[in-house]
């Protein structure tokens, strides 16, 4: 009798557990979604917008996006006139074309964007220089440029405005993901939210950044390293360009041994700073205050690197001693260092305004950015830089029906400003794969449907990422032979317009030839140079990947066109 009672109790407990699991599963599947996107940054919103713009997706799929922050603040973003966000990106032609295709670009406040029509890039040790004018790409029309500087908030606001008119895409903001589990019935991922909802998804997309919960759920491993470098960002104000110099549409970048410093145009009198340097120095520069930082920015673009290093030491020592330098102290030190190098006070390479006339710029003024007069209050910030690439973009096994995009899949050094562009390219390909699966009657969450995305984007991303990583390492040294080699390479490339065209086509996203005879002629010239020029092969060895990958992309485009 006792045995029978015990057996009934055990069976009862087992049944209750089964019923509990069934109830839990029932609760978990109470909200079924075809696609759940975790992450409401530009990349996640762009995927939601792309799916929302597809007539095929509209008819067949329900899409949800989950974001922890309050997106209404972004949608209602109304900056003070003349001010700019410190997070801005250089959108390539490919990115702009994609945003236009999904009807988002019309929501971008274009008056707050700025074309990049020229680039000045030089070695901070040797001063070897290369110039990239938009005219090499046949983009000579004023205002077109090779890329367009756009505040991330401006883009996110445009995406949210587009989504507000899309019925089948639901945005859950101010909602955190508590956990991600498995559905017992068909293996769909279950996304548990902090408001009690559980979303069961046919396809789960991780657009949730470097520390991605979706990637953790999939157990996809990654490889990479910290650069032991911080990027200082800020919005800088300066005088407008002199009348004889044309509009302020040039991007400037100087490669210093501690990291590159970039000056990117936002308006005639405002620009965006991205300064990569060592963490202790970044901390000391920011703690020194905006006036000291302003002087250091001007000096970093102008004085020889020996003096830049000396000024670094002054800032660090003063910070470590708990007595930061004053604005007058740093200005005096910069002036003394300029005099020691024989830099005239009226020269374009002097950091002071004394004796300079707005209407008559000094010689070589076009080679340097405008002098920074102030920094926008509250705009100075910093963040760590790292290289990271996942081993796969698709989950398998228990992590099946998941896919990674953007920073959740890859994190790249910002020296070429390609991070957001790579993420938007991911979204463009993934949205097409989802649409193709629907048209073919397939399962949008299946590996078969998602594999074309992984195949196309993994190598393309890795090619750009490895090039940026090698460039960072190549310029992070002042060792004489390396400086000589990279300087000669830079100067050789600067004299070969066909090679520069290839690099620009790679960087601007214009690797498609189209039907113009000019593109075919340019590609043939690049192909010929790549096949016969010893100089170009030498440059490709000196600057690993940069020229080679660009030439390959153009040559491949020509081969595809011939086929």
C-alpha cells in the first residue's frame, strides 16, 4: 500500500511538472513573431525599416524590435540651432543608396549633413601625404562628395519616423531583455522581457552591440583584441573657410604614433573630432578641460610629432600631479615649440590667429583643418577601441534561428569610419535574404535561408576589418625603416590616380561599374596597373591590404561585367 501511494505521488508530481511546463510553454508562445530584432541602434532600426518597406514582408511577416532605452527621446530629438551630436558617421554612397531604397533618406534632415568632397591624409612622423579628391570618382558636382557626414541621431530619428507609419513592425522600447531561452515545441527562441512579455520568434536577430545578449545565447565564439586605445570624440567650432578656399567639405586625418586624429566636417563652422590615443593620455586630455584640449587639437594637426610627444608629456605629468595645465600655460608651450621649429606666426602651421586675415589665407592653408576656437559644451567623451569578429554570423544547435548583424558580429577600428557602413551593408543583404525566402516559400529562420547572408558578408567585413587593423599597426610606430617604407608607399600612391580611384571606390562603397564608359576605362587602367606596375606591387606590400583589396574589388567588378 505504501509503495502504491508513493508511486501515485511520484506520478502526480510528474504530471504537475508536465502541466507546469505546458503552461509555461503556452505562456511563452502567447506572442508569436516571425522576426524579433534585439537592439534599437541605427543597424537594428535599419533592418526593421527595410523589412517594413518590403511589400512581400508586409503581407507575410510580423516584426518586433526590442530596445532598452527610450526611443521617443530620439524620435523627438530637436537640437539647439548650431549644435551637433558628438557621434556622427560618414555614410558611403552604398549606405545612402540603401537608405533611399527603403524610403528612409527622405526623413533625414539633410541640412544637418555635410558632403565630404576631399580628404587629406598624412603621416605624422614623415609628413608624407595623400589626397583623395571626389573628382577622381567622377563626383565633381558640388554637394555630392564621396560620402556624407551624418549625426547618428539624425539617422535614427529618420528611421523611427519611417517606422511610425509601418503597421506590421512593433517597437518595444524602454524594455530590457531579461533572458533568452528555447521553445520546447518547435525550437523557436523565447525572448523574456522585463515587462513580463515573452516573444517567441521564428528568427531572432542580434543587433545589440558588442556585449550582445543574443550572441551569448547562441554561444557563438569570437576572436579579437583591445587596442589599448581610447577614442576622444567632440564637436568643434571654428571660423568659416576663407572666400578663396571654397566650402568646408574636406576631411583631415593625421596618423600619429599614438593613433590617428580626424577632423570631419559637419557645417561651415562645425566639425567632428575622433582622436585615437592611449587611455592615460585620453583621460588627462579630457580632465584638462576644453580650452587645453582645444589647443592640443590644433597642435596635433600642425607641430612636428616630437613636439606633440613633448606636449603629451606635459599634460600627463600635470594631470598625474593633480594640477592640470591652464589654457594660457599650454598656449605658451605650443607657441614656444612652434618657434623652436621655425614656424612663422603667420604660417598655416601656427596654432595662433595673430596676424592671419580671413580673406587671404596663408600658403598651404588648404592642407590643414581650420583652427578650433571652442568645443561644444558637453560634447567631449571617449570610448575604448577594439577589434572583434565572431566565428559565425549564424547560430547553430540550441542557438539555431538566430543571426548577428552590426557590432554584435564585428567591431572595427574607426580610423576609416566604416563601422556603421558595414552594419548597414549587413542589413541590406539580410533583408534581401529574408524576402527571397518568403518568395521561394521557405522558412525565414532556417539556415538555408540565412546562409547566403553569412557567405556574402563575412568575407566582405573581414577584408575591411583586417585592412583597418593592419593600417593601425603600421602607423603605430616611429621606427625609422617602417616610417620610410610607409611614407614612400603613400607618396607613390598619391601620384597614381588609378590606384587612388580604386581605394576611394572601396572606401566610398562605389565598387559597381554601372554602364558608364568612364567606369570601364578606370577599371581597365587599374587592371593594367595592377598587372604590370612594380610600384603598385611595392605599395601593396608596404600598406598591407589597402591597395590590394581595392584593386581586387575593381578587377572583380570588371570581370563580372565582362561575364
